[in-house]
């Protein structure tokens, strides 16, 4: 009898060993399937988010800017500093008797697609466009009242200068205006 018990123990030891191997294979298959489903779900969510974000970006920009639309995405512009390359612009402001002077470094981002304004080869303004830009900027700065130079009104000031430049050069010629230094005395 002891031998029969040993055989039964061996048989019982072997019998349960087979189902755990099948169970282990099922577990591995289940884990692999869950990983694949998780990756597919993550890829789907990522695709949705990217297409949703990319769908919100307007095409073109600059040329078709409308009031109230906000910032638009556009091709990189051509940056040009107004006035003297070192000094920037120096003008008297607030009227001829105010005795106030403004020294500012103003950089304008131009639309490279405007062939009448930007020379493609040199990435600079054509001479006639440069004269118009400097004239408009100088007249705009000289005609601005001292109260409009407040820091609170800087965004409105830049928007008005951009609009004045676009009016002189053609709609969509100027993407944005940047002020890098500003000294009013």
C-alpha cells in the first residue's frame, strides 16, 4: 500500500502541475491583451487630443486678421528694428512745448509673404517701405499724448502702431510690434 500511496501522490503532484501551466499561459495572454488594449486606447486618446488642438489653429494668419479674433499663428516673420540700428527711435512727444523726449527700441515683425515690403534675398525692408515705416512710426509717436505712454496702455499702444503701419503698407504686412526699451524724459 505504501507504494500505491506514493504513486497517488506522484499522480496528484503531476496532475495539478499541468493546469497551473495552462493557467499561467492564460494569465500571460490576458496581460499581453490588456497591454495592447491599453496602448491602443492611449494612442486613440493622443490622436484625438492632437487633432483637436491642431484643428483649433487657424491657417495662414496675418493677411486675414480680423478684429477680435485674438492671436493667430503664422509663418515666422522678418524682424526689423525701427530707427537707428543702435539707438532706436528718438522723438519729442507730447507736443512741441512739452519738452519730453522718447527714446525707444521698437522691433516690428513683418509678414515675409508681402513681396512689396520685404526683400526675400536680404530679408530686409525695401527702401521705399523702410521710409514709409519710419515716417509712420515717427508721426505716430509724436502724435501720441503723454498719458498713452503709461505701462497700463502698452498693449493698446502697440496695437495702434501696428494698425497704423498696416494701413500705410497694406493689410497684413505687420504681424506684431515689440518694444525692447522705452525711455521717456
